[in-house]
C-alpha cells in the first residue's frame, strides 16, 4: 500500500539539492545535507556529470525564506 495522495510528505530539517541527468526532463533525486557547506560540497561534486538544482533550507516541513533568515539575524 502506498502513501495516500491527499497529504503531501513533510520535509525533514536540512539543506536540499536535486540532481538529475543532464538534459533529463523528469524529476531527479533529492539529497539532504545537515549544513550549508556540506550541501555546497555535494553540489560541486555532482555538477560535473549532473544537473544540480539547489532547493535551499527547510525547517519544520517548510522552506526557510532568505529574507526572514537575514531579518531574524539582525534582531539577535
């Protein structure tokens, strides 16, 4: 039995990239890393042979907006 199509799957906390074969139109494989540096290292490693899309940081199942992250840094 598969996952019901009604509820979308929640994302784990971390930094996401999507990789796919060059020239492919289908969706690729999503890779999760704990830190931004680890995500960038994986992106550099795969960009030689694959198309890499950086999806960004996700927390509590939602994408973290860059503007919110910068404004919260100023408040502290």
